[in-house]
C-alpha cells in the first residue's frame, strides 16, 4: 500500500473519531494457506460505501465490503470482529464455521464516543455521569440550577447546560449514539425533560422513578399525542434490577442497562452460560 493511501485511511479514521461519518477498516492478520492475501493489507469502507485501499484481490475486497456495510448500519454496534475468508470469497464470522487455510481479517468500526446526556445534577445524576465517563461516554449535563450543574461539580462533562433545561434540550440534535438519562429532582422536571427529547432519534431514553410515577408521566404524554412506539421505548423505571439503594448503586444499574443494550448483552449472570461441570465419581 502506498504512503498516500495510508495517509488517507488515517485521516478518515481521525475524522470519524471526531464525530464525522463512521468508517470500517479491514486488516489482513493471517494470509491463509494457500495465501489469500498479504498480512498488513488494509481496506477502509465509508458510510457512503466508498473504499480506500485494498486487501489484494477484488473477490476479497467485495466480500469484506459487504460485511463492513452491515457493521456500519447494525445496532447494537459490533466494534471489533474477526472475519474468515476463503479463496472463493466465502466468509464467516465464526471460527467454528471457518475452513482450514482461510485468511483472517480484523474488521474494526471507528466512530465518535457515544454521548450520555444526564438530565439532573443531583446525587444520582453525578453518579451516572461519573460512571458514564469512566466507561467511555462523552457526558453532557442538563440542570436548571447552576449550583448543581457547573464545571466544579461535573469536571468530567464535555458540556454543561444550567439555564432553561427545556430550551437546552430542544436545541440539541439527537441520534442513535445518544443515551439520555432523566434523573432530575422531581416528577415535573422529568416529565418536561421527557417531553423535550422523546421521539427525536436518541438511541436510548431512561427515566428514574417508581412504576406508578413513571406510568403517570408516560400517560400524560400519551394523552398529549406523542408517538406510542416512542413512549413505549422509554426505559422506565430505569436500570437493571440489582436491588440498588444508594445513588452509586442506582447509577451502576442504569449504566449496566445502557451497556447491555449498546453491546447486545442478555443481562443474565455470566456463570449461567458456562458448560456443566462433570465431577469425578468418588468411591
């Protein structure tokens, strides 16, 4: 691969990480036997389908291009996977389905960090923002009280809005990479916040509160004519059932739900997936 092509690939990756169009790169890690490609060969596929670079053959490029386009559009995101490719362009994402001698290609998705919008700067909001930042989200905080929404309190936040919350939320643009958590100080504030964000394209909206309180809020918005599917998609009461009590535990349950949905997890205990243990028979 020539130097100009490598530079273009690096530039497009950097643009994607800064919030530009998503890209997928495919890199040959094992050539196969007989060789299908050369280790280190790289192909970039953009969200509009354009290609930069090559894996060595049109058959291989076409096969990987199809999987790359799927990775760009599917949700939950798969950010890294291995593709097994045969001489004829046959592909598999599972080693168990690969053939002996298949080439291995590492496929990686590049995009800007997901945004966590925390509506409410109280104890739970602070814990949600802290854990969200720790697991890699860009954090935005919205609260109409400056004493609760400021840089000293939310040092991890990339954006803080402490004026009119409805006005701030209405001015924002949301997409699939936005995760909104309503944990404000009262049911009216949560209802106003939900009214400002529901049905506007966010990948996730979660609202704290008891079953009765949250059902009341949803009912109010339903009576106002908000889209039924958008309201039913709201995660409320929010979080995974951990038996959480403290603000930090509640925040952990909320982020656990978000990560589960983002990564396609099942929410069960990992130990339940292990194979049975065959204990030796003892005399």
